[in-house]
C-alpha cells in the first residue's frame, strides 16, 4: 500500500468483491446439494435409456470441488478482511473508521450506514 486514499479504496473494494465471490460460491454449492438430493437411483430391473443423468460419484466429486473452492475463498476473505481492518485502524478519525468498517467489511449500503450512524443523506 502506497498510502494514498485511492489505493486504500481499491484494496477495500477487493474485500467487497471477495465477499460477493464467497456468497456466489455458497449459492452454487447450495444449488448443487439440492440437485444431488433430488437424484434418484436406478431401481433394479429398470432399463437405463440414456447416460445424460450424472452418476452419483460425479456429483460427489463436484460437490467436494465446490466445497474446496468455498473453503479457499473464505480463507482469502479472512486474510483480506484482517489486512483491511489493520489499514482502517491507522485512520485517526474514529467516525471514519466506523464508516469504512461498515461499508467495506460489513458491506452495508451508504443509506444504511447514514441511518444507523445518524448522518444526513443530503
């Protein structure tokens, strides 16, 4: 970090983007889990007409891959958030610290920040 406010904003925005990535991976994993639960096994004596249905082992491998990606994304988010929090702590103004934490670490909207901190939105 070179100390400029612009580089700080870029870094803090990378935390928000990582949070969005984690959220997206969580949704994808949830969807894959739902699809896995809905898979039906072939009953003995049934004829299998096509091979377009995923094998359960394929689904399990995909789920484990998504879980590993999500795990890595969480750790990256934790590292970025820790670094971001350390940078925010260097700000001498406590109110600005609170605003930066709410916006970039908690991903709150500007209107919500203004409301809970009793600021005017003008």
